[in-house]
C-alpha cells in the first residue's frame, strides 16, 4: 500500500484554503473540509489510477477532482503518492501549470 505526502506547494495551498474557509465558515468547518481532502488523498493511495492521466503536462501526473470544487494533482511512485497541487474552485489548471513555479 502507498502512503501519501504533500509537496511544499500543496501544503501552502492547503494552508491558504484553510484560511479562506475558516474566515468564511469557521475553523471547525475548515478542519473538517481539509480532513476530507486528506482522506480522499488516502483513497488515491489505494486507487492511484482514479485520476485522469496528464502526462502531457508532466510525466506521471494524474489529476482527480474532489467534491467538484478541488482539483488534486499527484504522481505515484513505487512506495508513495505525492500530492503536487491542490487547486480550489474552478482554477484554470492549464494556465496555472504554464506559470513559473512560486518561489
């Protein structure tokens, strides 16, 4: 079975998402939502081919949608699944991936 880890960029995106939801709906709701995202990423370790293949963007990249609001980009290797990006609410992923990475 795989384990899942978050890239530094995905961790930043989760922190930003937490802040957005906590401000709008409270910290308890934000924690619950991020827990569901983490649970879904755990599910991807069992079913790593669940997401759509996006090797055209990056070798081995797959993309899955969570609750119709979050796009999760990940790669799976022999011993782990790495969550690369967590993009919230209709973000244009094609344009996002064409940008230079954040510093």
